[in-house]
């Protein structure tokens, strides 16, 4: 009021004084200055923390020309206790702070009239920014009926998750493709209301506590399907060593399978004593259950998971884990005693980590392994040891066939495969390998002419490990390798070797001879071939091509492999026994030795892969029928005597009366099938590229380089030779 009064008074005085001067003078009035007041206190004051800084904001105040910011790290905050930052502007960043330390703030407004009071006090603690979370990992989907269930792995710092979906592969997640209305705090989500048969693609993002969202996960897809599916079928349980191998047929749309097992029959998923196997996830149609106890029985069922739904269980199967079977015994031999009804069966023990026993099986037909478990055809001798002497219900002059198996003593049903088969005729001595039916060959003959075993296997198919003992007489008997199939046999008792029995000797022209097939025992030199390939000469013996045959004939087919000085590399000699014809001829001939020996540059060769094939030819030279086709290794050890008229006999090498190893076969024309038996027959002697002895593959080591018969043909590769004979109608 005083200021206003002074202004009015001055104006009046001025006007009076102006009027006093001149009536023409105009006076300009002085402006009136408005009154300025102190600004109001700023409102809406707030502080937002940052990384080593806080951002302060407030509303503008009318009439304020500037603002002062007061801050302090203690409370209460006053103008006197706080630090002043004058002339600040909203928003204001207070920088250079220490993360983690709380700072208090207040602001004032000011103008020319003065400064307002402090605003409300607000505080904030600077902190580093919260990093964006990583994309969710291990996202999996399980389709259901009109639904898809997603699962993923949580990470530290994840506050929630978002799920995005599209029917387009490789889509970009946007707000429009987000399927969750609210934040997902679990690590699974079921998307419902879907169309069965439509493929849906999904990604998942993670959100942290600050609202930061990760990049999208890897895309996954699923196709919802109706919940109509059956239990797995064809469940099979195969035992192993401390394990069981399970397999089953696939269930359509199954994403995984659960295996349930128990040691008690009647497995029910979720039942007492039933264990579920589902980790790791079984996504294939097989499972190996390991760590089991051999000898215990385990029972199993399997269920399928289709679109998150578990099927009914499969049919139950069981298995009993057992250790692996021992290897089959090797080098089986069967030797008949000369003067008693007994057969000695011998084999090599097998190597196995635990105790084993042996079972011997005896049959009356070849191929015992094929009817091993038929008690009407086979006689079993259980838990025996080698050598085993068989005296059970034998009859004289009968051929018996043997195999032997090894079994685990702790688990008798764990049995090896059968050994190779051995055959022997009871009631007389063996020796000299197997022969064909009848013919002009004897049995129990001694080797009189040198012999080379081409593959290292004896006449009856046993592996040779020894060497020829040489020529005696010996004060001490040599060590014989009975696997050669040559005399002396393991059942023969000798005091000296060679042994010449005077009781059976004959004198012809003042010379004493010791016949074959008697107690007299000698052995020409033999050896095992060490060369990968032997060249040999092939000889069709017994004047095969010079004889005539009709439809009632017996055709004797003999073949010999030999080496002599004409063969490259044959530069040495081998010891032979001198032999002489003592009586008879042909099938009734008798030969013997006068004990004398000589050095021979020629030697016979025995190969287990020799094969004989007989074909009846049509008029145009093509094959009309195969009458016979067998190899030596396919019928080791068989011996057949008597007048049997069959062509279906094993092919074998034998020792004839002259003490030579020959391959022999009798072809009975009366036993040839078909009404028209007359015509040409091609007879082929060949060498199989590979022979099979038990489980051992034995490669061919022979090449025929020439033939002694003008009518024989020889293949270019030296593996086969053929002759053709003509049979007339009787």
C-alpha cells in the first residue's frame, strides 16, 4: 500500500506541475510494476535409479525461474544437511554415483521473490542394468488331442516366459503370435483348442524381473492328434549276459515308450514291485536292460506315449539272463576198439572263464547236429570228460556218428554249439580215413606211399599239429599225431615201431611179407604243406576211361593228386615202404610189405576241399540231371561197408591196399534215377575255393597243372578236371 500510494502522489504532483507550465504539454504516465511472490513447492517428484546414476523428475512450477536440487546419503534430508545442486532442469541425471548406495533427494523452485520449501523427499539406489535372459533351452513338445504341451528348462534369473505359435514354419514372434494371456511362471505350457492334424510351430522366450525379454528359442513343432492308439505289440525279450534285449513294433505317432519290469510275473504299471524305465527317454522300439543277475527271470511290459497320453501295456514277456555259451569243442575223433564193442570219443577241452562240462551225442545217421534234441534219434551222455569210452548198447559193424558240446557247470542249459561230427564203425579198427561203399578198397591199411597234407588237416578232418615220427625200429616209441587218420591208432598198443606181426606174415618166393589190415603197423613219410599254393598232377585211376559200362554197372571212380620231380620245387625225396601184391585182384586183392623202404621223389597229396560231381548229359551236351555232388570236408570220418547200392554216400579219401591215399567213389548205375539211364556222364573232380571244418574256413592251396589221362580235360585255372564216360543200355 505504501508503494502504491507513493506512485499516485507522484503522479498528481507531476500533473499539477505540468499544468503550471503550458497548456500544450502532454505528460506520459509511468507503468505500474506487478508484485512478485515466492514459487510454490514442486510436485510429482520422483527418482529413477540407473547404472551409477539417478534420474530426478518433477512438475514445472508457475513463476519459477530455476530449481535447486538437494541430495544426501542420509535421512532426514534438510537444506542445511544436504548438498545443493543449483539451477537444475527436469529431468536431471545425477551421475558419478556408487551402485548399491541409497541417495535421498528433494527439489525447490525459486524466482526473484525467493525459494520455495523442499518438495517431498524421494530416494533411489543406483544399480547396473539387468541383462536380458538367455533363450530357453531344451524345448520339447508333446502332441495331444487338440492340444500341444511344451516343456523347457528353467535358468537362473528367469522370472516368466512367453510362448509364441504359428502354423507357418520359421515365423517371427510378435504380439499377434503370442499365445499366453498371462505371464507363464512354470516351465511348461499346454496350448489348447487346436485342430488335430495341423502342424503348429512354437518358440519360447524368457522374461527377467526388469521386464527384459530374451531372443526366441529354437523352433519346435507338433501335430495334435486324437487319442486313439493301442498298446505296443510283438514284444520280444532276448536274454544276454547280465542283460535282456527288448524289442517291439512301433506305435503310430508315439513320441516315446515306457518299460516296466519285475521279477514276478503279472507286471502292472504302477503296481507293487514294478519298476518303470523312462529315463533317459526311450524314443526307439528297443531297449537293453543291463546290470541284471544271470539265472534270474525278469518279466516285462511296454507302453507307448502318444501326444502325452500313455497306452495300455503290451503283452508280458520274460527272459532269463545267462552267460555266453562256451566255444564248441574242437578236433573231435571217434575210434573203435579192434577186439571189443567200445568206441573212444576224444576232443580238446575248451577255454572258458568258469567251469564247464561236456555232453556227448550219438546218432545212427549223419548230421547229428540237426536232430540233437530228438531223444528218439540221439543218445545223450551227459557231463562226461575226455576221453569218453562209449560202451552203451553198441552193435557190431554199425556206423555211429558223434558230436560233443560244452556247457557251463553253473548253468547247464548254457550249452555250446555242437562240435564237428565224427563217425566210426564199431567192432573193428579204424584208420586210414573214410572210404566209399565196397569197391576194391580195404580198411585199416597202413600208409605205404609218401603223403603231403595240403591244408594241414588229416583224412578224417582233424587238425594236424605234429610231424612224421620217422623210421624205426625205436627203442622208445615216437610221439604220433593221431589226427592224421593214419595208423597206428590211439587204441593200438605198440612196444616197437614199426611193428611187424610174425603171426600174420606170409612167405612168397622165400621173402617174408607182412599184409595190410593186420596187427602189423608201419607208416610212410608224411608232411604238412607250408606253401600257399601247391602244383599237382591229377590222375584218374583204375583205368576209368578204358572200361565199358552199361546201365547195370558199378563205375569205380578213383582220383589221385600227386607231385613228382616234374613239379617246380620238388627236389627232395620222401621215405616209402616197398609193397607187393600177395594174392587176389581187384576187390579181393591183398598187398603187403617186406619191411624194406626206398626214397621216392613222387608223393601223393591230400586236400580236404576236393569235390566230385557226376552229371548225366542230354543229347546236346547240357546237364540232364546231377547224380552226385559232394566234397570231402562235407563228410569227414564216415565209413560204409557192405553191398549197399546207393549213390548218396559221402565223398572221401581212403588208404587202398597199396597204402596210397586216393579219392574214391562207387557209382551204381542201378541207383541212378530216371527211366533212361543210358548215355554220356560227365565226371568232374574239382577243388572248392574254401572248405568249412566246423566253424573254420580253410582256403584252397592246390592248383592242378597237368593230368595223366589223355581223355581228361583240365580247366585253365587248374581247379577242375573232367572226363566223360558212355553208359549203354543193358
